[in-house]
C-alpha cells in the first residue's frame, strides 16, 4: 500500500508523514542550561527577570522554561485543571511527622542538559532516609518512564503515602492506578509549591552541582552510566548531616542481599 493511501486511510496529511521535528539549536541548548543554573540559584525569578539576565527576548525564555519544566516560585491561583480522566489529589504531608522508612515516598522530574541535547530524569525517594529507590531517563515527558521508575521502586518496598507534583505524568490514570493497586495513599503538592516536595528538590541540586554541570556529558549513554554511579555513591557512601552523618542506605535499612543489586 502506498504512503499516500496509508495517510488517506488514517486521515492524515501526507506532509505529516515526512515531518521531522527540528532539534533545538546550539544557542538554545546553551540558554536552556543557563536558565536551569539560574533557577537552581534563584528559584523565585520569573521569565521577565531571567530574560533580562540572559539578554534575550522574554517569549523565548518562556518557551524554554516550559521545555525545562521550571516556573518562578510565588503564591498563585490554581489555574490548571487535570486532563480527561486525571484527578488531582490533596496534599497529605502538612504537619505529618515522618518517623520511619516507607512512610512517605516522593517523586519528581528534572531537566538534565548534555553537551548536545537534553533528557528528563525522574527519581523516587524515601523521605525519612533520603534513599533513592529508583530513577529513569527519558527523551520525552510521557508518563511511561515515571511508571517504570515507580514499579522498580515497588520491588524494594511499599510506602503508606506517595507524594508528587500535579504534573500530567503523575496524574495519568496508569500511574495513579498502580498506586491504588498497592493500596498507597496519593498526595500531591500545591501548584507552584516546591517546598511541599523539598527533599527531592535538594536531591536535584546535589545531582546537578556534583555531577551534571562538572561532567558535561556528551550523550545519553555517558549520562546514564554517570548517574548510575552517582546514585550508588549517594545511597551507600555519601553521609548526610541531617541523618547524623549516616548514609541513606544505612537509615533505610535495605537488606544486604538487595543492597548488592541496587
């Protein structure tokens, strides 16, 4: 069957078949990295100030901020609504005393720049111990890689509460269904409230300043290998002051047989 006939049956314009998305220019990739660095230092800066600091058009900054998944932190009305079949859950952690492993897990996504291009990184963390239970990389923001990270984490344990932001990846029916299937309570941050998920935000800061920016990785393969080594170091060798200088693995209490595998 010809390409023209296939497009006709699918109701697509033939030009759509041949369309190839254009990658970001080298200049935009450098600007994305700069915006990410500025955001880590000053998360309260909005597009106007960032555009002024970078010396570029504000519309361009707004578009790139959307790609990187960052927005200024300030009180704002709830302007977003979940898509069809997507439900927003209440925040359950306010005034909750976190006193043991597997009481609360959290997850988040961050933008990761490379020498050419970028990827998205998701991680699942135990709040009490700061142990990174699982992580995954993706070239897109589709929900699949987040669900894969969740399923990998669930092979190590099960939390009482799972907290995330209100992103489409975490409100997707297939993601929340996995949590409900394991009888896990679902908690979601208030819109624009990064402090609701502060521990994993601190993890991103550590990952980027200790690995990503100094490493300047050429491609996804190099990045994956480096992240694998970093998270092993973070979990098993890096002492945390907040944990009385113990490692996350020590506090989480992962069985020795499983420790050798993660």
